[in-house]
């Protein structure tokens, strides 16, 4: 019995992949293809459906020159800062992005820590005294809460004050304390998956999460540089190229 046999090589290239398997089910959470601008840092979040990138964006709005017509408003501002529970931060950082109460408290902590770090890094820098700050977390239609964005907020504020971008392909997570301690958080595996999905190659985790990182499968850690931080200075050293 004679049969006809033929062979043909099929090559599916990236530009034709969608034709054969359909549109991508998962999109990268990455907003910037290269180095992010000063004041922008990628954090990592956990939710009931897994991990995701959580960008913290900050920008400045220079305060107007003090005039006689503004003295009354300024006096009211000062009184509010002196009032019990005033804290002084309500007039320093404006937040948007549907942040919950815990994230709003993290913003106040991050501002205090950023001011403290700035005094050590650049004593003559009066950025926070001279500018109104707007902090935004994109995807404003989605409510967000939790303490794990503290180190990301602090880094974004410092990046803005120093006019210095963080290193590319970086993400971080961790709670910040008032004295600059970096506290452990949950959802490490989901957050690392989200980081890899976004093309991140360097991730900063709290030192208290070493056990969680050690338990990650090798395929998640392969090619990923993980830095552990006990204090905020460890975060700063890893986030900014010297």
C-alpha cells in the first residue's frame, strides 16, 4: 500500500500568537517601561483573587507666596496642627485613590519617616515645608486598605523630595513603624507572583518575611533578587542606585 507522506514546519511567531490562542488573559500591571519618574514607586498588594502591583504616585504643588490675605488661613492651619489629634499632616499630603483608614494612617507615618530620613540625607532640603504633596494610588474605582504600603509610600515621598528615581524593575512591600522599623506583612507568595508578572527583577521584603521567601518554589525565585529590610535605611539602600 502506497501512501502519501508529507511534512511541513509550522512556526508561530509572537505577532501571530493571538490569532491561534486568543487574546492574553492576564495583562502586566507595569505602568512604566523604563525608569519611573521621581515620586513613583511600585508596591505589591494582596487580595482575595491574588497579588497585584500597587503603584504609589506622588507629585508636588508649590505653596503660594505668603500674603496678608492668606494670614488668616495660615493661622487656622497652625491652630489645626496644634489641636489634639491634628498631627499637622492633613495640610501636608492630599490623598486620592479610595484609600481606607489604615492606608491613610500609613500615609501620615510615611510622611513623618520621609521627613526624618530627608534630614539625614540632605539636611538643608526643605522640600516638605515648601510644597503641598498629592499622593495617589491608581485604579481609583477600587477600594484599597492595609498597612503593607508603608515602605512604598515612604520611598515615593523621598524620591519626590530628592528628585531621584528608584531603580527600574523594582517592587517592594512592608509596613513602616514610626521609628523606621520595617514590619512583616502577609501574602508574600501572591505578591511575588504579581512582581514576576510585572517584569520585576528586584524585590524588597521585610526581614521578618524571610521564612515566607525561603518557602517559595524555585521557579518563582529564579532570576529574582530579593533584599530583606529591618529598618527603612535598608529599603533606601536597595531602592536607589548609588
